[in-house]
C-alpha cells in the first residue's frame, strides 16, 4: 500500500515537471529572442544616427539631434520588430496609420515640446521635386505644401537650408525606389528647425509612432 502511494506521488511529480519544463524553455527562448532584437535595434539606430548627424550638420542644426532621435527611435524599433512579428514581441509605442497612395503629410506635437511634420512622397514626387535637381530642396517643398493647407499658417517654416544626402541617405532612398519621408521638427518655440530625409518603405501607408503625439493636421495627397 505504501509502495503504491509512493509510486503515485512520483508519477504526480513527473507530470508536474513535464508541464513546467516546456514553459521554462519557452521563457528562455523568448528572452534570447528579445536580446537578439535589442542588439539589432542598436545596430539600426547607429546607422540612422550617422545619417542623421550628417544631414543636420549640413543644416547647422546639430542641437536638434535629441529631438530627432526621440521621434525616430520608436519607428526604428517597430521596423526591426516587424521582422519577428510571429514571436509576439511588439513595439510599445502607439502607432497611427494613414493611407497615402498619392503622398501625404501629418503634423503633430511631439513629446519634447516640438512641432513635428512628416511628409510622405511618392517616387514621382521625389523625382520631380528633388532627385532630378530642379533647385527646389526638400525643405523648400515642405514649406510650400504647408502653406497650402488651411489652418496651418502658424506652422509655416522657413527653408531649413540645403539637405545634403550623404551615401547612407541616398542608398536608403534607392532601396525604397525613391519613395521618401521627410521629418521636419521645429523646437525652441519655433526658433530652430531642421529636416531629415529618408526612405519610405511602407508605401502606401504612412505611420507616426509616438505615445504622446497630438495630431494637429493630416493632408492626403501632395
């Protein structure tokens, strides 16, 4: 009788262990995947920061680095995590999605008391307004578009200076078939501003990643 009880106890313990070991192994696998994703995010950020530095330096606007990093971090993280969507490790930032088959623009207030504008340009628009050099810079074009939208006169921006697309930025745009995004940020009560140009790889959808974004205007079509 005692032997039978002992065997029953042993069998019960074996069953419990068989249930807990897979769960423990799954937790370890998830932790390993998260570590891998974090490393990949860091590598992606380093590449973007190099490109960002070059573009802001060309505009004499390096004091805006942190504002741009704040706006770009959740976007970089989301792009990396999208490659591992099957493991359920999603980006924590709020994502706003817009359908811009003909390009478009989103204006919003950023988390660090900035005014942010994201312009999404199709290949044709990029070719017309920049790539085939007509003397119109990205910054000039952002100013032109905003001036046409009712209710955004307060956001009118002066040309931010010529944006010099270094090798990384050019490669980025070529990889996205010249679909382009322009992130324009003004800070210091609008006294300072700059624009960062990079590839739009989610056409026709435009995304804004920010938990604290207050969208002030959306314009469909450019």
